[in-house]
C-alpha cells in the first residue's frame, strides 16, 4: 500500500537530515568565498557585484578566513547539538532539560548563522541571492527545531516543572 506524497508525514529524523544539508550548503558557500572574486579567478565574477580584493587584500582575506571558520564551526555545532538532543530519551526532568537545552542551542546557532550571512552580504556588498539556498534551508531547519521542541513539550509535559 502506498501513501500519496501530500499525505506523508515528516520523517522523525528530518531535522537531522536538514542539519546535514545546511552544513553542506555552508561548506559550499565557504568554498566559493561567499561570492567574492579576485582578478586572478575571473570565474568567480558571476557570484559578486562589486567587491574586489585589491583594496586591502590581507585584511579582506583574514576577514574571509575568520568568517569561514566561524560559519563552519556553527554549522558543526548545529549538527552536534541536534544529534545529542536526539540521543537523549527523557526519563526524568534533568534529561528533559538537557534535551531541551541542546535543541535551544541549535536554534540559537541557526539564528547566529542567519545574522552572520546578512552581515557578510552587507559588508562585502555581495548579492543576497548567492545565499538564498542556505537561508531557505536555515529557515526550514529553524521551523523543524521549533516543531520538535513543541512536540517534546507535549510528549514529556510530566517532566516540566
């Protein structure tokens, strides 16, 4: 027996799958330097509007490197936090609080990535459309985490203080 696509429910691990997808998209953005280009690589021109690396190349390269490291660390943190939250099946209030804190940490990290992508787009004058896939996945991930928290609060309400 098959189920129509519209009638299917989300997988229980959809939030983890989307976290992996977000991590892959963040890595892809970092690999193409957030849409910036230099004269030595004209193929990157299509990802940028106006920023060139000629103004202050050392500072710009250091800034790009630090932004990359930060975003990659945060993307890893989302995956780790959600995996840790998923590994805990609450049997008491302490376990429930720990699971909830991991979910909240992942949600907060999603917000930090969103803000950082906006800062990068404004600071480097990069077309925001370069980030549209990452932002779409990020918003969906935030939605899934919020749904998961709401479901947990309903399922494990007996552990709430």
